[in-house]
C-alpha cells in the first residue's frame, strides 16, 4: 500500500518535468532547423558572419540582414527582440507592463515583416506561407525556412 502511494507521488512529481524536457527537446530541434536554414540562406546572399544564426535571439539580426535592404532595420529587429525577451522575463512588474506590451508588439511586427520579405524573396507562394506562419504564431517558420533554403532568389523589384 505504501509503495503504491509512493509510486503515485513520484509520478505526480516527475510528470511535469518529463513534459518540460520533451518541450525543450522539440524547441531545440526547431531552433536547429531554423538556424541551419537561416545560415544557408545567409550564405546564398553572401552575408558576413552567418554563423551568428546559431545563437538564440541574435539569429534575428541575420534574419534582418536577409530581409531588409537597410542595415538599421536589422539592428532594430535585434534590439526589439532583446528588449522583449528581457521585459517578458520581468512581466509581473506593473510599472513596465505597458512598455513591455509596446516593445513585444513592435518586435512581433518587425519579425513578421522580415519573414514576409524572406518568403517573398525565395518562394512563389509566399502569401500562403505567410498566412500559415501568422496563424501558427510563427511556430511553422522553422519548417518553412527548411523548405525554402535551397530555392533560388526571386527578384520582385
């Protein structure tokens, strides 16, 4: 009897950790797919230091370099991604709540704009891919990047 109670308690304690480890493994694979694909596309566009795409958060700088002609937009995307990450960690501070919402909103807008531009550069059905990316809140973007990484550049200007 005592042994079965201990087994139930162990399962209750370890189950959330098993779920968390599973989620972390999935996120690690998605990050690897995204980073590899970004590096491949950046090498095609002859962007220097494409290895930065393997660093979390800083890969947004390479995404910005691929997507935007103006370098300032790459830095803006990186800064807003960094700020939104920092402020989301401290989201319970009510003083910064409105500022956090503004920074996160601008970061999301810049990131989705960059994704749209990259899809437009490397895919014929870029609008459909972008709609799916928005509907899935960007979770499908590593798979899309993996699929379009070997496509030829499409000049639409």
